[in-house]
């Protein structure tokens, strides 16, 4: 089984100069947790995720807790990155995007995709064809594939 068998084919992307407020709205409206930042040819050059927008610290990532639970339940201060963003006139994707972008091709085996996700500590990987994003494979896509390929387990 490979990426083309399990990938989510709906792709929403943004440009380097897309305002962060627009990206946040896009994530909420589309029910997604990240978008690729693409150049003028559609090639991925970065990723912006919910985590990039809210500026979680390493301790929160390690514990895999949601930032708002930390802030509400434990009284932790709001991230300085988030506060700066809220007070900035027009912060844009290029300022917070994660690089480099780890990508796979449509023919990449799911076992290799799982290895990449673990090795790079990422939740999703763009699938590219001819240098352009044509889909995504995320943790949940791999779990779905595992369940479908082994229904008795």
C-alpha cells in the first residue's frame, strides 16, 4: 500500500504573504490542522500548523496537551508568540512557517511514510507530483489503512 492509496486528496494551500489571521480562519473553516505554504509554481516551501500559530512550548508538545488546557487549567501565561501575533498589524506565513518541508511521492510505501512521521516528529506529510502538492498523508490516514488492511485485528 502506498501514499496514493491512503492520502487525503483535498489540498488547501497558502502563499508566503498570506496573513496569519487568514490562515487561522482557513484552518477553522476547513476543519484542518495545517496548510502548506507554496511558491508561485505550487511547490511546497513551508508548512503552517495550529502549533505554529499558537506557539506551544516544548513541554506542551512533549506532554501532547492542548495549549488552551494548559492556559486554563494550570494558569500558565499566554505564549509570547501568540501575544505578539495578536498585536502585530499583519503577520504573514513566511514569519512562522516550518521548514524544510518533508514530502513523499504518490508511490511511497506507507511503512516509509510512518517512519518519516516518527523520525521527523510530524503529524502529516504532503504528497507531491511534479513538484506540486496533490494530497496529504496524516496519522489518521495510516490508522485507517491499517484497519482496512487488517479487519480482524
